[in-house]
């Protein structure tokens, strides 16, 4: 290390105690702590500082910013949090401490980030001021999505033992009776965590709780990873349920990893949407969900969509509508594209209406219409390997339903080592139609199934 650099580094370390006094714009109750240098001697060549996965400083070598906590659920610290992220940007860390609550009551544009850590050990909670958020949010055309905040930039790490709380109850109660895909629905609800135009995002350890709608939505993002995360949405109002609270959704994402994660929500557990590539899911547990669902793909006329290179391994799915599902549109207004190279392996399913589904005549298109307007979304090279467990019996003896579109491309579909039973009695039925080259095991046409 050059002497001048070394001096600057040590001086910065000495300045630590007085750092607060040197800052003039520091909000009440906030602090800045510079990293301690471990020695005044120049670093020996074999003692280079450790780097994180992206080549940036590790936690102990980072400037740490703290802010005051909220005193109650309406004590908005969003300005302090924004200040802290700006201070911590380019190599620092914002620490939200255990046992403290930090309330966000204003929308936040966080698309300026570059190498920043957020250590969330406390609770980051949104206000449930529906009137404010419906007027102030970030809007996305895709399914008319809105969000409280947008995270974007490069090298963003959010980790710790804390909670990101969407405070969804009032939203679920207010949405009662409405439908998200109804074009006349005006009651839009904010997504809890959304990235846009981001590269390298890592979320580890935290609990994402009670999102008003989808829990996470990754948009135009490359390399996003969730590990050891808990997602749930639990209503305390017996007359309302948390609708559309998907665990994971993606849109134009390349490199998407979810590992060692538990999801208990009333909608999709994991659902890569248009233009998602290179997906890796391992050790995922889903309770009460609509399944690990790819798509739907090919919804909009003239628009190309695709999902490719997906590996999904060791997933447990309990008490759900679907287990492993793939859906591609057909019909007069469908778009086009492809779903290619998808593997579901070692999947355990219990009490689930449709354990295995491939539907290339989505959405609700009958065979006649599907034959007249075949799907233009090609489905190729899909493996379902070692899938075990039970259905709920809601679809009779049918445990796997592979419905390709007549006159469409649907090939390379393989089912192997399937051990699924139905409480409706045996033998379990595996249904398939219009698959080129078969599915690797015996199956019957839908017309012969007794579901
Ligand atoms: C995406 O972010 C980069 C910086 O990370 C910026 O240069 C670019 O303009 C952004 N693109 C869009 C479409 O916002
Ligand atoms: C539960 O939700 C219903 C429907 O929105 C609402 O009318 C009722 O006030 C809610 N109950 C409580 C205790 O908030
Ligand atoms: C499979 O995932 C579960 C969590 O759902 C985990 O407990 C288990 O260790 C995993 N099994 C393997 C072989 O990794
Ligand atoms: C899974 O959901 C069911 C309700 O469908 C609930 O009774 C059960 O406690 C949940 N399991 C776990 C381990 O949380
Ligand atoms: C998917 O990517 C293609 C380009 O490869 C683009 O034309 C299309 O608009 C994208 N689809 C969506 C839904 O963004
Ligand atoms: C299929 O996807 C896997 C990842 O799941 C990838 O390793 C493999 O290279 C892909 N195969 C092709 C032919 O692209
Ligand atoms: C779908 O497959 C057909 C037949 O192989 C091919 O002509 C077409 O280009 C494919 N579509 C896409 C979007 O790849
Ligand atoms: C099949 O999957 C289950 C998990 O559902 C796993 O425990 C078992 O080891 C797998 N069997 C094989 C042969 O890989
Ligand atoms: C299929 O759906 C079309 C369009 O909704 C309808 O006109 C037709 O009667 C249906 N055919 C059958 C056999 O149900
Ligand atoms: C199928 O699963 C049942 C339990 O669900 C188990 O008893 C049986 O040994 C399994 N059969 C095979 C061939 O793995």
C-alpha cells in the first residue's frame, strides 16, 4: 500500500469517534461510524482485506450508518432512511437495529444504489395509509402493479434477522370482493419489495411479512438471490384473506436464485413470469400456495415472452391448488414465445388439488377454441423427475394433467419416477393430450379421465 493511502486510511479510522461532530446534515438520532483499522502497520501482502462475492468490502470494513427508530406506527422515518442509504452508498452499511421499529410512510426512489448493505435486524414497516399510497407510488403496466419503493442499481445486499412488514391487513380488508385482473378494479395495492434495473441483489435471513399484494417483484434485474428467507401473509380478520400475495414474481430477469426458503401465502409460491432465464430454486417449502408456477407466458398479442433454463429441486408443497405448474396462453388474442429447458426434481406434494400441471391452452380456453387458435408459445424440454405425495382428491384420481395445445409445439416432455396418489382412490391417473413424442410414461387422454 502506498504511504499516502495508508495515512488516509489510518486517519479515517482515528476520526471515528468524532465522525458525528464533523457532519452537519446528520438527522436527529442518527450516527455514522467509520470502520476500525485493525493495525497501524501497513497491511502485509498476505493479509489483504477480505472481499464479498462481488469484490466489495465485507461488513466489518464498512462505514456504518444508523438512524433513529420510530416511536409508533405513524412516526415516519422514511427521510432518515433515504439519508442513510445515500450516506452508505458506495461501500457502506445501514443498520436497523434489533428490537426497534422503523416506519416508512412516504414513497422512496432507491434506484441510485451502488455497493450498499442494509443490515435489517429490526422491523421495517410500512404505514397502512391506503389513501396516501394509492395516490403516491411507483406504477408498472404489467398487471397494473404499484409499489411503495423501487430498489435499483448495483451490488445491493439486504440481510439480517429482521422483518420487512407490509402491514397488509387493512389492504386485504379493503380489497374484499375485488379481483386483481378485473380491468375495472381501482383498488390497487403496493408490492412489498420491488427491484427495477438492478444488477446483483442479495436478500438473506429476513422475514417478508404481510404484503398487501405480491411479496416480491423483480423487474429488469440480473443476478438476484434470496436465501434463508421467510415469506408469509396471515390475516387476523376471519372474513378476509390475503389475496394475490405471491411469494416471488419476476419479469425480464436473468439469473434468479431462491434457496432454503419458506413461503406461506394464499397465491403462487414461486412464479417466474415473462422473460425470465437461468433460474435456480433449491430447498423451498410452500404452504397454502398456488404452487411453483412458470408463467403465464404469451398473454399479450404481438408480444414475445420466454422462460428458459430453470432448475427447481427439493421443493415441498403442502395444502395448495397446484404443485409444479407451467402455463402458456392460447386463443385469438394470445402472444407468442417459448418455454424451454425446465426441470422439476425431487418434489414432495401433499393435499394439493393439481400436483402436476402443464396447460398450453391457458386461460380457460376449451379444446375447440384451442384447436382453432393454437398456442404460439412453444413448450419444449420439460422434466418432472421424482415427484411424490398425494393430491387433495379435488380432481378425482387425476394427479398429473399435461394439456398441450392441438397444433402447437409441445415436445420433449418427460415424467419420471412419479409416485403420486389420490385420496379419491387408485389407480392414480396421469392425463396427457397433444404431446409430441409422449411423456415417457403411460398416460390417458383427458376425455377418459374421471375427475
Ligand atoms: C439502469 O441503470 C443504469 C445505472 O445502473 C443507468 O445508467 C440506466 O440509465 C438505467 N436504465 C434505465 C432504463 O433506467
Ligand atoms: C374485516 O374485514 C371486513 C371486510 O373488509 C371489514 O368490513 C371488517 O371491518 C374487518 N374487521 C375488522 C375487525 O377490522
Ligand atoms: C430439502 O429442503 C428441506 C427444506 O424444505 C430441507 O430441510 C432439507 O434438508 C432439504 N434436503 C436436501 C437433501 O437438501
Ligand atoms: C400449513 O398450513 C395449514 C393450513 O392450511 C396450517 O394448519 C399449518 O399449521 C401450516 N403448517 C405449518 C408448518 O406452518
Ligand atoms: C421479452 O424480450 C423480448 C426481446 O427478447 C422483447 O421483445 C419482449 O418485449 C420482452 N417481453 C416482455 C413481456 O417484456
Ligand atoms: C438447461 O438449463 C440448465 C440449468 O438449469 C443449464 O445448466 C443447461 O445448460 C441448460 N441446457 C441447455 C441446452 O441450454
Ligand atoms: C415455435 O416452434 C415453431 C416450430 O418449430 C417455430 O417455427 C417457431 O419459430 C417457434 N417460435 C418461437 C417463438 O420460437
Ligand atoms: C426423491 O425426492 C425426495 C424428496 O421429495 C428425496 O427425499 C429422495 O431422496 C428423492 N429420491 C431420489 C431417488 O432422488
Ligand atoms: C368453447 O368456447 C367457445 C368460446 O368461449 C364457445 O363459443 C364454444 O361454444 C365452446 N365450445 C365448447 C364445446 O364448449
Ligand atoms: C410411493 O410413496 C409411498 C408413500 O407416499 C411409499 O410408501 C412408497 O414406497 C413409494 N413408492 C415408490 C416406488 O417409491
